[in-house]
């Protein structure tokens, strides 16, 4: 059983080799990957359409929401 095989990436996406998809609990901005493997962001509850915004790298391994500035959560 290798359920937690090191280095395995469920999305097999070059953009996401180093981290999980991000989301913001504060305003609902979510990251996703479209069928071409491109990273997009959209607002939870709205149409899945790339908003063009990207989570910004904060200190250390953290990311910050580009909409409201709240710390993003992974996964
Ligand atoms: Zn936000």
C-alpha cells in the first residue's frame, strides 16, 4: 500500500508540484486547474471563470489572497 507515496501529485500539474491548490475562507476566492492544466482563480459560488487574480506569495510558505489580503489556506 502506497497511499501516501512521497512526491505523488494527484493533479499531475506542473504548476502545482510544490504546493496544494489555495483557497480563501474570507472572500471565497478559489484556485483550480482548467482542462489544459492552467491555473485559474474564481469566486466560490460563481461561474468557474478565470478572474485573472493570483494568490501572492507571503512570508515563508504562506500565500495571501489578492482580493481581501487574508492568508490563504491550502487544499
Ligand atoms: Zn480573500
